[in-house]
């Protein structure tokens, strides 16, 4: 579906090939690779869900938040699924810059996913991918002329401004403000590997803490003497001799 018009998108040839593979569900995600040979772990490198093409580029919490940036730049709802992106490719002359942005975002996701898989890179937030997207699109400006180049520069200015804003991945509501468990506890309870972003279902388990809930060790024990007194009363003075 939409395969022929891929070659009209204003991107480098290697990205055309990538988009063709993506449109035909041939991108070697872990679930697709498992169809060819045994794969021990078929989960997403960003979270604990199965790494399908749809999940990696649209359903995972990481691409979801990245698509919101593109949607806000062009004032168009993007990123629900492949069809929601590819339908704009039909009118490529009108949406040339937006189509380039969407293709570049998927290419950035794929490249960084491979770096995590094969080079051990660690996910540290959406700003890393947005910065890569910005630099990539700047290097692609040579593909645009006249009015399209002006549109691209305006979109890049908006993206640069967004890079100055706080990250959005954990959400802006208070229910995500305090994590009740450590990253190790989250990993063991959700099945995610250390360093991965908790899945959407796992993040929904985080509730809003009471106003008087202690958020640091200094709230629990104002001084070392207070902590020592509490441990001694709970476990006995012999605890410190162990």
C-alpha cells in the first residue's frame, strides 16, 4: 500500500529503500527476524512489548511522544499507524516538507534502535532523537529549493524551539511525578531490561502520591542520629554489630 509513491518523497535513496521495506513489513524487527530463525528475546528495546513494525514506529511510548512533536509543527494529527503517515504521501507536492519530516523520524528511530541493539547505546530521553532529527534534516536541505526550502527552515526553527522545552515522555500530569519503585524493581515486575523505558501499562501503575508522602531520605530521617535511632528501635542495637 502506497509503495509506488515512496520514491517521490524528498529523502536520500537509502531512506527510500528503508521506507519500501517498512511499507511491506520487511523491516527486520525482532518479531520479523523470529520468522526466519530463533530469537531469544523479541521484546522492544525501548520497552517490554513485542517489537513489531507497528509497535516500534507507532505504538511504543517513545515514537508516540516523538510523533506529537511533528504533529504540532505542522498542525496535523500524525503517527497513529503507517496508514496515517502514508496517506499524506499521495499529495507529496503539497506536503513535501511534512513527508520528509515523517520519513526522517522513522529513519532516526530505526538507526537508534540498531545502535541500542548492536552497539549497546542507552536510551536517555526523546531529546537525543529530536536533536538527531534536527541535524539530519539540516543536512537534507540540499534536496529542497525555493518555497519548499523556506518551509523546511521554518519547520526546523519550530523543532529547535521545542528542543529548549522540558521533555514530555513521562507525561505532564502529577500521576507520573513520583515513581514508587526503583528502576530495578520496575524491571523485575514488568519484565523490562534495565535502562529501558517502562511500558505504557507499567507507567499507568504509577499513582499520585499523597501530599505528605516523603520523597527523599532527608524527609524520612532529618539527621543521621534519627536514622540510627529508628533502625535500633526496629531491629535492636545488635544490628550495628553485624
